[in-house]
């Protein structure tokens, strides 16, 4: 909890500054959109945080989003599959990708960076190939299915809570329980800090790591489905591009250490929110969009530096000798 | 005594909440080998760090050849001829021996490293420490003992007149240790003063001209050459007499708890190992470093699964492919590399103590926090772990308390067979005695214990029976009556001992 206070204050500060500069930030439409996209990014960020906790990394998330999104659109709109069959295929594809990553990393002892970097290239190429590099969408069909991404629950004062937020909340609760209250989560945290000691304590570390990669790809695939349903146009060459970096940035901002063994689900979600609010702020404050990446990069760097300095201050105060 | 080369007068150093050094004094003559001993936390390391410029004293003074000095940095101390060799090797093992010796002070010509000068000068230094390798050899190809000699050569390259060695033999084999003794004696004869820190009192007896004992940050006493005896050193270190009463040999059941037949470990595929351990028995596994003892424990425990042979526990044949198989059968292993393999250093005592038991205590995959707290509390009280609470991160505990946490993790599972690899390495005298008491209490309860130790005294004191390994085989077994230092050494070095009975 203490760990997430820093990132939470950063989020509040950015929100307050943006709202002060442009009150439109707080209008219902803008807030809903920001929340919807925070939720979508939050889902893939929760996935990658599990992998980061093992001390690994997944660079293929954006390509998985692209491949799964393209597959969904292809199966539904071109091949005419039924909705359950298409969803089933997409989930199966995500699981298979995660399983492949996990097996290569644990059984062949390949480095996660290399395996998932190759995945990044492979799945992007596959998405462009199966679609003939043509943009695909759902047109005005599948309204019921698309509602999962575009729909919302009306609350007070004309404000609607987007469905993706509810989906993310459910996933976050499951993930937080998994990480903090189960034997699996304890094993994950232990092996992230010291894989060898974990193995010497009787933990089947390979299985735990494989499960983390499967979970990550599964959520990336789910993200792909929701993103595709939301934007209604999957352009295979660019759909989901860089999302792995947003997800990793959100996880790191939220308190995950790339050295492994640390992470908080709530922090990761707030991290994802910071990313989206920043993006939104750049748009509505009239900052030139060419600067988008520069601003996001600078703020993340500042956040990480501040976090490190605070940690050192605390460590010095608690130092035993 | 000749005029002191180095003199420490009333040095104190305070850390938040602790007075690490409280008016400590010592003197060092040229060519003298001074052993500084004391329990962990007695202030040895702090004192050495002050001498080597890593830290500064709050009070008191350090005199070098009679003039007061104050080192602000390691470099300053080195320029004054004082070099510290840390317990952990600090070499870049991807670089050559020569490059390591001159790391940070590379001879250069027109801005480029002068490799020829490095080679020539390192060759001379290597000869001085008696290391017959080319300066171009990569450091990772050398054994730890030879790497230690490279460290000494590096210190000599700085023209060190005072050489401080912190536990230099903790990772050395017997032969390498002997070689190090020779080098130290040669250096001493050449006028280099050596401050030698060690927990191994046998080494101190062997090497030191004088012993200074620290206790709780103060001088506890000094022993001249002819007063250096084991019991005298221990008495000064702990401030009281320490006696380990010999244990009554247990009456053994007829069927062994552990029966190992023709076991082949991946490290030594050419040898088959057979032996037995009985319930309630403490069996020492002696031998030189590298004799295959750790590898044998790792194979029993499933870390490096066996290539052949059989392991039976209480008559049940086991197929052990992973530590979990061994744990389920009732085995436990406290590994030699406590920090790397025994503990998750950044986790709390509570989480470390419960790491092996959470699987058993789960309910539908959920952690049972009440069971976990109870288990940690039990470990802390039963094993006397010194800590304010179970939320303390184990990295902050002393070596002895860390080892107790490792033991606590396994005792929670009530193992039938406890494998201990160097259970007291790097642990101070007081905590050692506690570990011994714990081992004996467990044996009394019927646990079978197989422990590896490179400390002869430990093997002699604790073992009901000892197995001695040599180059991957068990070269002999010695029961209580035949268990002497000579017998163990004869078997460990490969000489057949007449009284050795088959394992």
C-alpha cells in the first residue's frame, strides 16, 4: 500500500494540473474515454507485471494484441465463424503463445528478452500475412459483442462507467488475490527474488514461470479482443504497436522492479492510468503531439527517479548500522 | 618489539544505535603476522575498513610509522601502503590475470594501455606469490584459491607494506590454504606486515605471531605466540569457557533410515557411492573441498538428479528428480550457499520460514496466514533466532541467525533426514554452539543427520560416524572409536587407512 502512494500522488498531480489548465478534462465524455483506455491498458499491464515479477520480460504483447485482434476480425467478418468459436480460437491462440514462451524460457533456458523479441516480430508478421495486410473491422455488425468494449453502465450526472473498467476490475481482483493470497503468488514472489533458493525449497519454478507467461499472453490476447472491438478497425501493421512498452512502463511506474520479486496490482493500474492521463493531457492542453513520446518518457523517468530517491531516504533512515 | 609500523590508538566508531568500535587499540610491527579474531559483530570488519580507508573513525587515531594518518578513501590508504583483501573475491573474471592486477592503475603509453608492461610486471608479481600461470590467463579459469593469490599479487602491485586479509581461506582447498600460508610467511620474512582475520582458529595457531581478540567492539585481550591455544582464544572471544560434551553414541535400530546403493551423481559419473544413515545418528561427511560432498547432497536432494543407483528412505525406494520429490519423501537440505540457495534474502523471516510449508498448509491454493505466523513464531523460539519480530528481512540477520531460519524452514516439515552442507560456515563461535545443540537435539528426536563439514574439529566433535570422500568416492567410514584427525586426513587425501571400515 505504501509503495503505491507515490504513484498515486503523481496521478493526482497530473490530473489536477490538467484540470486546472483545461476544465474540459473533467467533462464526462473525456473522463469516460480516459477510463476506458486506462482499463484496456490496465489489463495488459497486469499481465506483464506477473512476468516482470518472475524477473522476466515480455516484449511481444503489442504484437499479440495485433495478431489476436486481426484474427478476431478475420474469423468473424471474413470467415463467418460464430462468436463463441472465434473467441475460443483467440483465447486458444493467446494460451499457445504464452505456453511457447514459457517452455522456451524454462526448458531451453533461453533469455526472456530474446524469446519475446522474436515473438514481437513473428506475431506482427503473422498478423499482416493472415489478413493480406488489409485493415479489417466489424462494420455495424456484432453490436452485442462490441458492447463489451464500447458499452457502459450509467451512473450519476450523465457519467457512464465503461464496461472495460468493470472487466479490468474483475481481472485486477483475481490477480491481486493470486499474487497476495495464494501459494502460487508466494512462489512467484520468492522465485522472482531468488530462483535457486525457491527451487531448493521444493518449488517447481519452471511451472510457476510458465504459468506467468501464459497469464501474460492470455491478458494480452484479451486486450487484443477488447481493443479490436473498441476501435472497430484493425490495421495489422500498426494495431497494438508499442503496447508492450506502455504495459512495461505502467508496471514499472506501479512498483514492479525489473529485477523481479516485487509488484502491486493496484500500483500497476494506477501506472496505466498515469500513462493514459498523460496522453490525454497532451491532447487537450494543446501540447504539440510530436512531443507526446518525449513528455511521456520524461514524466516516467522523473517518476522513477523520485521513487528511487524516496526509497534510499527510507533505507537510510532504517539502516541498522 | 621493534617500533610499530602501524598503531591504532583508542579508535571508536558509532553507527546509528550501535557503538561498533569502542576505544580499540592495536600495534603492528614490520613483518609481523597479527591475527585479529572475535565473534561476528565484534568490530573486526569495521576496524579493518577504517584502516583501509573504506570508513573513517569517529574518535582515536591511526599512526603509520609514528605519524598520524587519516584516510579519506581506499586509494589514499593504498598510496600509504595499506591494502585490504576482502572476504569475497573482487576480481573481474572475464579479464586476464594481468589486467586484474593492474585494474585501476594500468600502465599506459600515449593514452593506450601498455600491455607489455602489464605482462612483465604481473609475471614478476605472480612469481612472488608463487602462482605459476601466465598473466594472460582469464581469471575465471582459475580456482578460488588461485584467484585469492591474484588478489594478493594485486595488493603487492601497490607496494603494500600492510596487508589486511579478511577470511582469506573461506573458499580455499587444503592445498591452496597451505600455499597461502607459505606466501604469507614469505611476505612476512620480506617485512610486509599482515593482519589476518579468521574464524578458523587452527589457521591462527599455524600462522599468527600474535593474536588480538575483539569482543563487543572492545579489546578483549591479546595472546603472545606461545599463548596461542584454541581454548584460550575461544575464552577471550566469548568471555567464558565453551565445552562441547561428547555425546553418548546412540543405540541404533537395525534398519537404516537412508540407504544409498551405487548412486551416480552427474558430477562424478565414473564413481558409484553407497552408504547408510540410521535414525538418530549424526554422520559427518568429511573430505577436502572438491571431493564431491556437496554434489552428493545435491544428488540425494534432487537438485542434480542421479544418473543411476538407488535411494531408499525407511525401506521405500525413491525416484528423486526434483527437490520437491526429496521433500515429499521427508528430506531437507540446508545448502552450503546459504544466501544464494538457502534463503530469499529480501523476504522476511516469516516468509522464509514458511516457504517449504505453505504448500502443505494451503487451503484450496490460498495461503494460511495463521499457520504461517505460528510456524515462524515456533522457529524463532525453538531455534532462538535473535530478532525483534518475524517481519525482519533476513538479509539483515547475522549468519548464525540466517542459518537458524533455514533450519526453521525445514523443521516445520518434521524431516526424517536432514542434510546439512557446511552448517556453520561464516558463523561465529557462540552461534556455532547453538547449531550443534540443535543438531544433537534433533538426533535425539530420531532425525537422521548427514552433514558436510570442512572443519576438522566439527567433524570430530559432532559425528557419531564419519564418511570420508576423496575425488568423488567414499574412501572410508570411521566410527566413533576410529575417528581421529589423522584417520580422516589419510582417507581424505586418498591414502588407505588401515582402520577404515567399509562404508
